[in-house]
């Protein structure tokens, strides 16, 4: 006995109208193709709606994270204004960073002679300093603002990020003149930031 002895007959295309579904209704090939086309169109429409819903949920979550109404309970002072706040729409991250610098200088300056000194006014003229202040700003915001803020991240920021930044501020990013008097170029030359270039 070989495979040829048990061949299963394959119906010709013209015989497809003779097939019955479970309800006993006969469907032609054209009817089935039309049904598949309608189902495909409906699936595509639902896919578009789902994408819109996912986008809307992401926007709501982003607003909730940026919303300063969700201030951490342990944050003793008002958060500095930021481009991510609803009322500051249209501002760039430089706006956020500049306000954080002012906040930092009001809150985190230590006793005379300590490493906890104010960020100098010439911070925009020191590329490495600007790069680090940017991450310092946004890690502070992530630790203190929005639904995902938590005291563990806030303490980590105070214990690790801020002291290490303070050390580099006085030892790497600026000239001592910048911290006590006026800007003096040192290290990397001033660079145009991308937000100004995009304007």
C-alpha cells in the first residue's frame, strides 16, 4: 500500500459553493471573501482606535507624572517651575534647568568652606556642568514629583547624586573665580545648546 492508494480528493474551486458550515448555510467563495474583507476592515478600524487609546493613556500618565499637584509628602518646599508643568507649555528643558539651579542655590548651599556651594551664574558657559545639571535636575524631579516619586529615590539623590555633583562642581567643571567672582573660561569651551539651535 502506498500513498497513492489513499489520496484525498481535493474539491475544485467551483465546488466550494457546495460546502456547508455548521448552520447548514451554503457560502460561495465570493461571499466568504467579502466576509473576510469586512472582518479585516473592522479589525483595522479597531486597531486604529486601540492605538489612539494607548496614546491618550500615555499622555494622561505623562501629565500626571509632571503634575506638581503630586508633590511628595517629604518635599518641604514648592517644586521649581518646569517646562513639563501644564502652565509652562512651550518652554524648553533649559527653562526647567534654570529654575532648578535657582532652587538648588536656595536650598542646597552649605556652610562656608564646604563643597556645597552655589551653582555659578555662568553654568551655561561650562558644557560639562550644564550636562550634569541637566541630569541632576531630572533625577531630582523623578525622585520628588509624580506618581512614581518615592522617599528611597529622594534619599539616594541626596546621599549619592548631590554630594558627588557638589564635589565635581568645585573640582572639575568651573574655575574658582566662577564660584566667587565672575566667569573665567576653563576646560571645555562654551557650546551652543540644542534648544537654542532649534529656536
